[in-house]
């Protein structure tokens, strides 16, 4: 019997990394390796999509306010300036804390764009997800919301789209009337939605004398939540020095109770009496900023009392993100 000739397979053309499309995780990888996508080029894509970016808003103008609007402020907007200018037919781009139905973005009938900030994101990089949503909103049909999706791992970030030399000036609202151009003449359904959202919003005011400090009112007491840009360890040392010296409060009846950790920044929180409004806390906050600056400039080792104060502050930290 004649011997069978060994069969040979034609060599598949190999694709470069830049040419490889995304396919199902269990499908053969388009690169021609013979392995499943998830075990080949999909591995790097999945890692890029899930790797957490600790400070997603770093480098943006007003990073501390971005964090505040993402985590602390119920109703606020801020106009965004794009690096390449506004496309034709898009009169404005506005960042909003939250949009109706938790839409990631909305292209209004007039072509303007609202970009929602307080949404779940599909990857570990909020900046990349928001940039992807923004790009799609700029080209979607007017009068159409933009749905969420996982942004491409190699897509742009907000830092690539926004003019980094522009000002970032949040406007805090008492309610969500900014959702619709003419809230007074809204349909009954929209009016009911607005009423529910407004009822759940905590009254919040952004202080004018210091950066990224937000007063808010709750039934039992008021609070000041202040997003600070300083490195966490340095800031905690400074706060501990002030706390041990009895100078960490914002006046009679107020006290520093702890801090949040959000998107790579630290957010000290003070309890305030219900009688203390936003205007009354402006001067004490400005005076505290001066004391904090002096404490931040000190590099002497912490004293035993200061170390105990630091331990207490650390134990009362809550991580939001």
C-alpha cells in the first residue's frame, strides 16, 4: 500500500496588532495564531479595559471639581471647551451631574450636547468612557440620547478632547430644570420626573472663597465637603497637625469628622450646626485654608499627639471610588 503523503496546511497571513478586530471571546483570534481571542489579543484588550485608573480626571482643568460633581453634588452643570472647537451644528457641550433616565449623554433638538457624569462606566477608566460617549454624542441625531458601551481600549480620553487651558466653572442648581429648555411648559410626564428628582436632591452650594468646597444641608446637620488636590499622605499629616493643635474646626460647633477618598483625591468632611449656612462658612473656610497651607509646608516629624490624631483621621476615611 502506498504511503499517505503528509498533509500540510497553508500558512495563514499574520495580522499586525493595529489590524486585529474585536471578536467574541471564544472565537479564533483574527491574528491567525489558532488560539481563542480571549487567550490571545483579547487578553491585552481586556486588561486595558478593566485596569483601574486611580485619578481619571488628572490633568483636566478643575480636577477637584470634576471629582465633586462625580461623587458629591446632586445637580450641577459646567460648560466644556473642546480642544478642536465645536463641530458644525453643535452650539454647546455641557457637563451635567446626571441626566434623565440616567442617560450617558443627550443630543438636544437644537444640537447641543449634555454629557452625564454620574453614570456607571464599563471600564476602569472613567475618562476614556466619557470621551467615547462625548464623541458619539457629537455625531448622533438631534433629539436622541446616547446609550452606554465599553469604550475601545485605544480610544481617546477626556484629556485628549478638552481644551486643557480653558476654565472649568461648575454651576450648582437647586433642581434639575436644566434637563429641559422650558421646564414650565414641560409635559406632565417630564414634570413628574423633575418633581421626583428635585425632591431627592440635597441642597448644595459651592463656596466662592476657596476651591472645590461644597456646603450641603441634611435634616440633622449641615456639612462641608472639600475636595483637595494635595497628596494624600502629606494632607493627612497636615490635618493631623491641625487636629492635635485644636485648629482643625471651622468655628464653634463645627468639627472635622473624617474624609472621603475619591478618584485619587482626599475629601475632608466637617460637621456643621444646622444654623450655619454656606455664607457663614465662607470666612472660616478661607482662614482654615491659610492654616492648612502652613501645616503642609511643615516637614518636621509628627509628635505623639499628632500621630494619634492622624490614626483617628485614617480610621474615619471612607473610599467612594
